[in-house]
């Protein structure tokens, strides 16, 4: 079995080199904030939209920088239902995600709630963007769009939304807030299953719908959400990077079309029955990052 897994992995690497050596087929695919301009004197929301312009895609990424005169009060995951290789958070909204076994043509990666803290021009700047076409992993990104905003007022006494780092040095703090119908979901059980099968954790959301996990080791975690004994959500988060605090909101209203929710199982159960997918996940971010992930998810999708 091990020889078969290694052979499949090597074959995958060779296939990647062939795919990414082929010419890039440009399209009108874009990543950018919506709205991308406006005048605001109080808190406002911006959607990070990935638009394939009719093309199917199953992976995207971008480095996202918000100017210092805007405070990110909340980051709520959207309807792309990404499994994240780079998890966006209030502390850093940059992201890299893959859609397991299916695709989208247009979706919202996340929604930012922003508060002006200084009267001036503000920006949301994107760089290092990528959108991979479903089926052959070709790059289809045409352009990234930035946001430019005029801040006419200041939100005083902005509530402290930053998660406190309660972890030991070198470990991570992850805060997950669960909402539905714009209201916090209390007493939801969140189970964090590590791909490494170590450091699995469980927490219950409080009155604000939030559960925090301290002293997490870096790695990929399968977050499963249950409420009233029913599975109501699931997402894959990559706990890593220089910032050791990650805080984000999961909106259960976007989980209806989540491919991880289909069949009632879990992502880790899929790994158990698909060793090639397991091997690929373990090397994500170490060898080829998003490229290997896209290929493995594509192969996994075809096998389902």
C-alpha cells in the first residue's frame, strides 16, 4: 500500500509540472472587494468576491491588506465554502482556499465588517492573486481589484474584537464564532479534528456564539459544528503562519451547499478511505502549497 501511495504521489508531482508548464488561458476572472468604493462615516461591510466570469473554479488565493485607518471588527466566511490552506481572520484577511470535489463560478470568500478609526482615504489592497480553473488547474485570473473609500466619520469606542493570545510561545489561539440568521448560536459543539490525529479539541460556544481554542499546534484542522445533536457546519482551517491568533465567524446559513456537509460524514473520514488525499493534505504548504492541493482535490472529486 505504501509503495502504491508513493507512486501515486510522484505521478501527481510529474502531472503538476506538465499542467503548469502549459500556456495560461486568460479569462475575465477577478478577485476584489464589493463595494470597491464609497463614503462612510460608520461601520460598513465589504464582500470579498471571486468571479470566474462564467468559468468554473475550485481554488483561489490573494494577499489582502486593509489600511490602518480601518479596523476589522468581524470576518464572516461566505458561500465559497473553501477548505483553507491559508485561513483568513480578523488579524489577517489574506486567504488561500480550495473547494473540495466541486466548483463555483462566482462566490463570496468572506465578508468584512469595517469601522473607520480616522477621517481620511482608506484602501483594501490585493496582491499575489490566483484563481485555478476546475478540471485542469489552469490559471484564469485576469485581474485583482482594490477598494478605495472615503472615511467621513470615526467610530468611537470601537469594541475590542481582537482575540487575546492565551497560548504558550510557538502555539496558536483559534477563535470561532458561529452565527445563523445574523444571531449568535449558543451551546453549539465545535470539534477540531487534526489531520495529524493529535491535539484534537472540543469546545462549546458561549452567549456570544464564540468558542476559543488555545495552545493549538500548527496544522490542518477539520472543524465540525453540531447543534441540538445535528451536524450543522464543517470547514477546514489551516492553523499556521507568523500571526499566532486566528479569529473568524462561520455563518451556518452558507452551509447548505457546502460539499463537506454532503453524505453526513466528515473530511477526515474521506481521508481514511482515500490515502492519496491524505498524503496530499499532509504535504500541503510544505512542498508545493496550493498547486498540489488543487490537483489532489481534483483527483478526489473525480473519484467520488
